């Protein structure tokens, strides 16, 4: 097991900047998710760690050893590809045995290890089949088996669950997490599914357009998004974001948008006003309370637009002037479209972002 | 109603010129070959024969085949040996050497430009008119003015080692035959192979590299096994076309002069199809030549049936698809 360090790594394909100045440290035995939209450079990053791509700039370290120029075969890496990349001309057994055969492991030991891994992943019934005769979930487990059988120092998983149906995905999510903890292999897990990342990873690196946006544990990422991109990307339904300005009136600071005015908690206003006055206010759907009738003085009034029952909760769409808020409310709340209500955001859980840089101010 | 008839007729109308060509250039010669193969048509009885064409005055006989199979023609054995040498060695260049070359060009050469230059180099003979290609070889190996001897001398090969004629002296003449045909034929295999190699998903190669394979092991354990069908296809196809091809040998060595054998016989490059050609157009023994051709046709048909059994229709039509 090793610690993996990416030190200012960039990868350019001609004019395309796939990864730009990426700094990342994955501790020994840690499970890190690389999360980001399609085309943000996740696969490219993995392939650089694997040694398939050589970084245009920067270094990659395993523990303290610089592996930037090491070919893939000398890195002891196990990888599950986005497409699984099972060898179509080999049986499941030979697929899993392939890395061991290349290492010249004695035949009996190969046999023992292949069967052991197959049992662990519950594919021991399938060893004689060809990949074409397997279902998506089975292929995924074979690919995982091939990656695990060589007892790699680093495990790289590239969207391994994206081809599976929802039920199997949730099942395999838990399986992979358990396996990783059991074997203690340093793991980088690529996904564009935030739920997957949040539920599985110790830490999440959010990427966008080749750049690292934030690298933190799931709770921090959710509660303290570093910028607008992370705030909008993490969380479902997504955070409500409203453009506006910070205005001072008689020593009190307000957030003022085109459709409402909201008093900021004392202290917060001063802090922000010292940096910028044009901001974006962010509040998560579950951090707004719906108040019927008269409530506190610091509320926003709006009208119910649409109510979407989600089973456990209601997702209420509320119009405030031109702005649409999405709010999670208890399922037993009775609301009618057109009904006038008051919104009370949780003061402690509001976010403010600098409109120019997108960075979080609080 | 009228429209639906039109619909059925229109495709036939479009196909008609092609079908006519096939009938004229393929079916009728085949029928003629079969017919003539069982007659004794030659220049001597030509006029009488043409008058009695397809009537029962023509004597149908198995004489031609007796001459071939009972070795009454003393040259059949040698022709057979040369043909086997020709097909097997040119085939190994066209199918196996072309494979090695394609992997070298399409996989090991990571520089796209270099890869393309190399590919074009091997395509050149194919896009050069055949007669010019042949003339270039004749010039290249000329003992007096040719580039080959000049190069060998520069490399320090003493004059006494050089044959008086590359064209005539065995085994050089036969090596020459193999090279001339191998070079021009390799491009076919290379086009099929390079397309197939390029269609292998890069992830498969990457997976093998991550699994610990060297570049060489990737070629041997991933690429070559995946090219199984393209390799079989090229082998099958080239066997067929080599069996019936003689044009480059004809252009370099000639079919016949004087006794009708030219220098192809003495150079040891008289392959079966050229022998048949010689019998027909130098010795004017049309019946016998047809019988010789008929044997080639029979072998060819047998091979085609065999190939369909092995490949199935789809694989024969889409040789460059790698099955993943
Ligand atoms: N071999 C390549 N040549 C040129 N451009 C490439 C290459 N590989 C990736 N790119 C480009 O680099 C960017 C990042 O690609 P990458 O495959 O890393 O994205 P990704 O985050 O894995 O996306 P996805 O979620 O769709 O798999 C994309 O714009 C892509 O077009
Ligand atoms: Mg990807």
C-alpha cells in the first residue's frame, strides 16, 4: 500500500487542456473519489497515475518515489476501466489470471489466487465463460477481480458502476466499499455521480474543466463548498442560488436581490461588505423552513408554484418575484399551488459567494 | 400496381449492366473453359472446330486430364512444385510478414506521421501501374546497369559472387519471383490488418499494460489473438488470388518465345496459371490449356466453399472488424 501524490500535474492533448495543475495527496489506504462532470479530466488523471499517459508537466509520487517516468508494468496498479476492457478472446479465468501469468507466478499459485478472488466476488461459477457471455454486473466483477488478484498497491476504478442498473449499483457500492476497507488498498474512484462519491469515499476531489475545485471529506464538501461550482454540483436537489447585493441600512446588513430583501446575521454582513458587495446567496433546499401565517420578522414571502412529492419529503417550488426556490418540506405539509407562504432560511446555513470569482465568502 | 412493378424492375434495370458484365466476363468463360477442357481444340483443328461448336461432331475426351494426372506431360510435376513454392512463400509474406509489419507500423510506431509514411511506402507498388512496377524491377536487377549490383558492390560484395543474371539463375530467379509478388501483395494484408488494429479499443491495450504486459507482450497476447479472423481472411483470400495470378511473372519473364516457353521455364518460375497461359497463347493448345485452368478453378471453388464454412458470410464481408 502506498501514498499517492500528484504534484502540480498537467496533461495537454495539443490544444485541449485535459488536466491543469492538479495537486492531490491520497494517503495510504484511503478511498478517494474523483468527482466531476463528463470531460473534466477524471479518466486522464487516472491514466496518468496508471502510467499510460505521461504528464505534460508535474510529478507523480508513490510514497516518496518519483514514478512519473515509470512504465505501467512497474507500478503495481490494479485498474477497472470505464469499459471494463475484458480481453474478449480469453475466458473469465484467463482474464483474471493474466496479470499473474505476466508476473510468472507458479501455475498452482495462480489457480489458488484466481479461485480465491472469484469466490470473494461471487463469480466462481463463471470462470469458463467468455466476457461476451456475461451480464454487465458480472463483467464489472470480473474486471474488479482482475484488478485485485495481483494485490495492487493502488486500485484505480473508472466509473465502474455506470453501466449497471440502479439496484445493482447500490448493492455494488456497498460491496466495493467493504472490500476496500477490508483489503486496505489505496483507492482512487472516478465517478460523475455525486451520491456515489458521497456515500463511498473518505475524501472527494471535485474537478471541473481539468482543474481541482475542492478536496475535502464529504461532510465538509456539503456544508462548506469552496465555490459556486461545488455548491451547485454537490447536493440533490441542488442548492438555491440567487444573485444580489449587500446593502447597509442603519448599521444592519441586508442581502438585496431583484425580488426580495433578506437581513444577514450580525457580523456576517460586515465581513462580506469588506470584500465585495455583489454576491450570490446560496441556501440548500432543506435549510429553508416554510412558515404558514405570520412568522419571524426575517422572512421572504412567496407563492407556491408546484409541489413534487418525493415519498419521504415534498419538494416545493416557490416563486419569490422572478426567483424560483426549491425547498424540501415534510411530507405531511398541505400546500396548494398559488398559496402565499413565508420562507425562513436557516441563518447559520446560508452561503455567500463572490459573484466575480465564484469563491465562497462565508 | 404499376408502381409496385416499377419498384421491382428498377433495381434490375440498375443492376443490368453489372449482371451483363458478370455474364460476359465470368460465366461465359467458365462455361467455355469447362467445355474446351474436354476437347482437343488447338490451332490445327481450330477452323473445323469452330464450325462444329457445341454440336455432337466435336469429340469429347478425357485425354487432357490423362496427360495431366498420369504425368504424360513431363512438365506438370515441375510446374506443380514451382506453384507450391510460389503460393506458400508469397503467402507467408502477404499474410505473416504483412502482419508483423502492420503491428510495427500501427502499434509500435507512435508517431502518426512516420506511421503514415511507412504505410504509403508499402502501398506504392499497388498504386503504380503493373507494367511500370515490372519494368522497375527489370531495371533494378539488370546485371550491367542495375541498381542492385551497384549497391552490392558498394557494400563490398565481390563481383565473383554476383550471378551473371538474377533473372535466370536459380535460386535467385525464384527469390526474385517471391519478392516481386510479395512486395506488391503485402499491401492488401496491411490495409486489412492496420484497419483491424486501429479498431481495437485502446482500453484493451491499456488494460494489458496496467496488468503488467510489455509492449511486445501486448502485441503477442492481445493484438495477434484479436486479429484471428483478419489473419484467416487475408490468408484465404491471398491463397485464392495467388493460385490464379501470374501477371507479374509474365511481365518480367515473359510467357514464351521460340519453343513457347520463354525464359520462365528455365528460370524456374513457371507457375500453374502461367503454364496454362503459355499452353493457350504460345503453343495454341486451347483444349489442353482449358483443362489446366479447370483444375485451378476446381481448387478455387473448393477453397471458397471451405472458407464459407469456416467464416460464415458476415466475416468474409467485413474482414477488418475485430470482435470484442
Ligand atoms: N487521447 C486524447 N486525445 C485528445 N483529447 C483527449 C484525449 N483523452 C481525453 N481527451 C480530452 O480531454 C478531456 C478530458 O477527458 P477525460 O476522458 O479525462 O474526461 P472524463 O472526466 O473521464 O469524462 P467522462 O466522465 O465522460 O469519462 C476531454 O475534453 C477529452 O476530449
Ligand atoms: Mg472518463
